[in-house]
C-alpha cells in the first residue's frame, strides 16, 4: 500500500510543479529577448522532470508506477475541469 501512496503523491507533486513551470514560461515569454530559446529550454526542463519521475517510478520498487501516472493525470484532469468550468461561467455571464 505504501508504494501506491508514494507513487500518487510523487505524481501529483511533479504534475503540479510542471503546471507551475508552464505558467511561468507563459508569463516569462514577454520578458525574454530570445523567446524561442527560452521556450525550448523551459520545455526541455519539464520533459526531463517527467522523464526522471517516470523512470524512477519504474525502476524503484518503493514507488508504484501506475499510481505515479494516475497522480500526474489527476492534476491534469483537475486543471482541465477548472478551465472548462471557467469558460462555461464566462459564457453564461456574457449572455
């Protein structure tokens, strides 16, 4: 049971960090002089973060890989639902 809990927590934390990095990338685009290089570097950092966590969860017996994936998907699903609800609320308020 502990590997499942650790995997889920790791997946949620990494996914949350990923979304925060994505948000800071979007905000930093206006501040950067070389936008293309900035975005590529930030995406590469996010990719390495995901790869490290997925490889670690597959290689280590103390972390359940499926729970890690479920944690990653859970945060993505929460952000998607939150974004979809905010779009629906804007449509209803404009009518």
